[in-house]
């Protein structure tokens, strides 16, 4: 948007462009990422169940017993806490690099790459940190 | 009226604007001309605060918009005044700067949504009026990606006049347009300037525009104000740099 002067246009109109563009992205990520994670959890458990049943590797009874046997409700909480941190990292870093990109199409590509690389590194670091804090 | 008083701007120690003092008058089309890289766009962006000036002062009417001499706390106090002035300001960017996730109508309604308490029917009425003013009534529902270059510029003008601005700033409104469409855009800007008695500043290097609508012309050369006059006076000046600039166009590259 900066490349095509749309951010400048917002600023000229007197709109706080950072707040207008970045805040909704961060808020929506914080809201929707946990929903996606819960959805993926349900889907993966159901997928495993179906795969086990159709390939005759495991009976339905054993599968349902197995997933409940060592179940710790805190694991869900732990996953959702991590998700919130990761959502913030992904949304804020991507928005930051997008907001400040200057130049042309080449710079937009470079900024996208930087956003992905920095997000990945921070996610790895926070993964270690949160695991240490929450699971030890 | 927009006034710049001794403004200077540097980038990484390289001076781009040097002590420029100008007065852009109300109800007139004020043109800033100069070679590419002479500092025209930087001047325009300094006037509207997209670049902070290193030295000098910018005034809109009698209100201070930028003042390099002010301290941090004084600049913070100036912020509210600046916000008010910005809402009286319409700007036409070189590429239009339309929001591509919105339709033409939504683009024109955007400033009204952000800064007024107008009801939806009132906003629609005003937006349709602005689109009619720029002869784009039939394009209201189109996405910006479906517009031609000239239509994009006209949509940007409609958006710029949506809130009845006191000041209209245009950065190379004719770039990338064919000569006929360029004339249409020039005429439209001049008509709007007269109709609403606003202060209009146009950055251009199109000599056709200068001769057609340049009621006041400022020539910027190497970051300095080199010459100031009217479009008629340009033809009789002895200023060598300005003549070089004009002559380049006369010798078959523009006029």
C-alpha cells in the first residue's frame, strides 16, 4: 500500500494509517487463530480415527480409549496460549514489514520473505520459551 | 492560501530543498514545474507533512501546519490543528492512490465515513454528486482495477473533493495520460478551483498544462525556487535554466 501511495493518501486525509491498517489484522488474528487451531485439532483426531478404521489398524473402541487415556485438559490450554503468541507474532511482523516497505514489486517480495523469516525465528524462540514456562 | 517560509529538506545529508519561500494563492491554479528530480514532489510532500521539514515553516491560511523551529512538546500541541487542516485538504496522487479493495463509489465515500456523521443516504447523495461532477456517474459500481488511467484520476479527484476541501494538491495529474485526457483533467481541476474558490497546487512537467491553466507558475531548479511568474511571462523570460526547460519541450518533445 505504501508503494502505491495508499498509505500516504490515508495520512493526508488525517487517518491514523498504522492504527487503521494494522490493528484490525492483529485483533482478527488473535481471534481467529485459536478457532483454526481448535478446528485443526478436531479434524486431525477425526482424520486419525477414520484412517485407523478404514485401514483396520486400530478398532474404533481402542482409538477412542487411547485418545482419552493420557488426555490432559491443560494441553488444550497450552496450545491455545501458544497460538495467541504466534498469532500476534505473525500478524504484527507481517504488518510491520508490509507497512514500511518502500520501492517497487521487488521490494514487496523481499519484505514478504523477511516477514516470513523473522516470524519463523521468533515463533521458534517463543516455542522454546513458552514450553519451558508452561510445561516445566 | 498556502505559504512556505524558507523551507529546507535533506535526505541523508543531501539537500533536496534549499530555502524555498512561496505563496500559493486562493482561487488560482498554482503550478510547480521543474525537471525530474528537481524536488517538486518533495516540496509537495513537505507542504502536506508527509516529509517533515528540516528548516522553515508551512502555513495554511494563517494557521501553522509545520514549523521546524518548534520543540517536541510544541509539535505535539500542533498535532490537533494539523489534523483539522488535513481534513480540509484533498490530494491527487500520481497513481491515483485509490483503495483497490473498494469500488469507485466506496472510494469516494471513504473520507465521509471516516470524518463525518453523515447518514448513509446523505453520503451516497454526496458521492454521486462528486462522481457526476467528474463525469463518472456510470462507473460508480466498478472496481478500481476496471478503470482506465484517466478514470482513476477522475475518481481520485472526486474523492479529494468529497469533503469540500479548501486546498487541493495534485502530484503530476497528467502523468501516463494521453494528451486529450490530460486536457480533460486540467480543465476539471481548474473548474473545481474556480467553482469552490480553493487553493490548488499542481506539480507537473507538462508544458501544455502550464500554458493552459498556469495562473501562477513556480520553476524549481536544483532544489531552489528559480523563477516565479504567470504562464504568459514564461514565454518572455531571460532565465536561462527555465528557457532550457521550456525549450526542451518546444523542440518536439512536448509542444
